[in-house]
């Protein structure tokens, strides 16, 4: 609520963007949708209603805001878990930033949101927490989310790469490093 109130000058643009997302996700309905920064309750609820299965809550701290993370699936979610990162700076300290895990079929789907802004030391700690969490799962996995990485921080993802994850953008665009 506070974020929406503070963002009032951009409200028409946010509504237009939300309607565009709703329209895109309804033709045809994708197998999975992983959302970050889905803080607006009405928009998140409208998206959740379009999918038969969802995981929308990642909370640990009673005083923190919704993580903004949501996993939507056409297929049943067989198990779910999550991790709220221990560290956060600035406004991110008041949000349950972390990673959600949902098992969909035989695949573990991880949706994350890392610290924003000029805090690479916090993102490094969060990625190490992420790697320790993900290492507890076996089988095929998909890792997606809002990494908030700056170009000079590519090396921060090495713990995830060490677990076998690859950067799909670089796989498709090898000259963009």
C-alpha cells in the first residue's frame, strides 16, 4: 500500500503495464510464470486467478512487506518451500527478499529477488545463501528472477554456475558478455 501511495505519479503507467501483463499471460496461458516485484495485491490476485496453481507467499519476518515473488503454473505444484535472505539494505531490508522453490512435475523451479542498488556485498551474501538452499534439491532445475546485477558483478553468480545453472541470455547471445 505504501509503495503504491508513494508511486502515485506513475499510477496510470503502472495500470497500463499491469493490463498488458494480464493480456499477455492469457493468450495462450504459459506453462509457468515467475513474477518478481508483484507487490500490488489486485494485480497479483488477477494473475493468480488465471492459473490453476500458484505459490504467492514467502514470509518470515512479521514486520516485512510481501516479497513480490509469485510462481504461477498450469501444472500442479507438488512441493513448495522458500528462503528469506538474512541480509538487506535500505528499503530492501523491509521486504522479504529471497527465493521460492516449487516442484512442478520433475523440475524444481526457483524464483528469486536479490538486493537492489549499490550493494554488491549484500547480493554476494544472498547468492551464497541461495546456493546453499538450492544444493539441497536434486534433479532438473530452473533458476529465474530479478538478480539486480550490475554489469561488473557477473562473477557474483559463480556459486549458481557451480551448481550447474547456465545464463540463458549468454547461451543465446554469446557476444553480449
